[in-house]
C-alpha cells in the first residue's frame, strides 16, 4: 500500500510540474499526503496553489479544513475568512466559520453564520446547527421549533432527526411527556441502525443518550458496557457515557469519561453548556480537569510553533 501511495504522489507531482495550478491534481495530492500524516507537505501543496491563484476561493476552503483537522483553529479561521472575502455567499465557508464560533461557546455569533448559510442553501445540517446553538444557549423552545423545521430537509429515517427534537422538548416546560414519546421512536431507529452497523460510534452514542433521558437505567448501562473499544477511542461515546453517568448520579464515573472525551478532542463548551451537566461543571474536580487540559493544550501549541 505504501508503494502505491508513493507512486500516486509521484504521479500527481509530475502532473503539477507539467501544469502548475491544476486544482484536481493539487486536491488529490494534498488529500493523499494528509491521509499518510505528511501534513506539512499537504499544507505546502495548497500554499503553492494559493501563490499561483491568490483569488481562488476553494484552495482556502481546503486549507482551512486541513488546519482544522490539525486543531490549528486560528489558522483555519484565517483561511476561511479569506475564502469568505473571495466568495461571501459560499454557504460551506459560512458554516465552517460558524463551527469555529461554536467551539468558542459563542452561540449567538455561530447562529448568525448558520442562519446566513441556511438562507443561501437551505439544508438539514445548517438548520440543525441553528437549533443546536439555540439549545446550548438555553433557548429550548426555539431550538425545538428549528429541529422540527429541519424535518423538511433531514432524513426522518435517521434516529438523530427525532432524537434532536426530543432533546430540546425535554427541557421545555410541560412537554417532557412528548419528548419521551419521541425518544422512544428515536430508540427504535437507533437500535435498527446498530443491527445494520454493529459498533457504529455515533449510533452507540445516540442510543446511550436516548436511553438515559428516557430513564431506562438498565438499557443505558448495558449499552455503555457493550460499547467496548469505543469507550477508549471515540470521543462522542465517551461524552455520552459521561453525561449518562452524571444523570444517573455517578459523578466519579461521569468525570472519568468526560475527562477522556476532552482529551480526545470533545469541545469543552458543549460540556459546559449541556443542561444535564449543569451541576457537574461547577464541581471543583471538573474545573481542575479542564484547567490541566488547557495547560496541556498550550504546551502542545508552544511545542508545535518551535
């Protein structure tokens, strides 16, 4: 496989020597380099194209994605801001910038970008993004309305289409019974999905969420126990397990799994804004955990810049 990759890389580079600025060759070369963890070379490939075509929006969009995957958030934002300056009505760029704001707990600013993207290109993801920022902003009734509106664009066979709506309704006064009914529908779809895709991370995570919010303690614990390696490898599953243990009153286990989730890249603002974790985030142990992770991130960033 390594030999095949080297041959493909050489072929793309030959193409670019003959035709500098060939976007397709640049894209696949950079993708191939990145997939083999040759990140500096992938970055250099995009920068070479940007030097030839400084006003070409797609190169900055791809460069930003590369930076984001490396957790170089400021660099990603700068690349996407350049993309936005060149193509102000590109919905993908606007959504990507919204994700940056989302990571920073800037729910209102993120929502403005998602709304702008949705106005240009109405689709499931941007509508759900709007609803999600409202959810973490504590505006649960508005969030539920947007999650319900998203049914016009989303696949209603997906469990999370229903689970998202239930998660918002759960926190709206007088609508918890309705939320529980919708959670049951989401559970049926998640179980069916896992039968087709055993060991799927997102589906396992969703099922943990739905069971615990439905007060089904036994199935919650069985699903966590059956998650296996996902509890060591998948940040989303770690987060769901931690949230479940908190709702079940098992704070020590909750802190353990949420700490692992943060170490695997799960956004701290999501933890801090989740209503089910409102008491946990006040725990001095959690504050110490987040402080130590932030210090580790700063040290890693300083090492990268050397």
